[in-house]
C-alpha cells in the first residue's frame, strides 16, 4: 500500500501552483532561525497586539463608573485634578476615618502610579464602611480604565476590575445563624 496522505503545504501547492514552494520547517531550519535571531540578524517576531479600548467621557470631561461590594453601591466620577477624593460631599479623611479604609481606596492609584493626578467624586450608599470602601475602590478602578484605557492591564492584573462577590451567607431555618446550631441540652 502506498501512502497517499499529503500535508497542508502540499495541498496549498496543488491549489495555487503559481506560489513559490516554501522550504520545509525542519528542526535544522528552526535552529538556524533561532541562531540568526540571537545574533541579531533578524528582528523579533511581532506579537499580536490587543485593540486599545476607547476613552469614554461625559460632557464635563469625566469618566463614570459604578462600583459594588457586599451591599454597597458607589457611583464614581474621575477627572484630572489634584488628587482630592470626595465621598458623599465629604472629604475622604472625614468619611473614612480609619486609615485602612483610605488605604483600600488609594490602592488603585498606587498600582497605576497616578497618586495626586485625579480628582474623585462619588456617592455611595448601602452596606457598612468596609463594603463602601470596597465599592469605591471598584468604581475608581472602572472609571480610571475608562479615562485612561492603557491602564486596564495593570489594574486588571491587580484584580481591581473584578467585583468581589463575597457576601453574608443567609440564615437557614432550624439554625441560629447561617450555620450555627442552637445550643444542645442533654437534660
């Protein structure tokens, strides 16, 4: 029995005989290409680049996004400025008195190296202070990537664009809390 199987290169030559036959990609050929590349004779192959997203701004030149965490929802507007962050009409030092909550909010600017370059105005409602701080961080991340699409990669790598879906587990019937049983009494 003869072997009638053909490669894709053979098929291309059959369908388009005018095309010049290419050298087969053997191990020796690829080693020679690697040696030429290492010696600097040929350029680095270009990697496919992702299409850059467009900047999304409103009429006032601000980027808007909604951030969520637990039961808190934050509406966030970002615009170039001096780094002032206003939450529900109050400064961040007043609204979030705990330094850890302010640290959570400013994490996005630290990752993108944009401290003091953007003003943030946001309204937040629902949940507690910790959830609200997480919602503001999520909203700032989304809005910043809408204002500067090039920052999407570092913000996404840090995990700030993903909504943190962890919430309080609901209480079940026959239980004191979500999983806690009632106290057992032997007598």
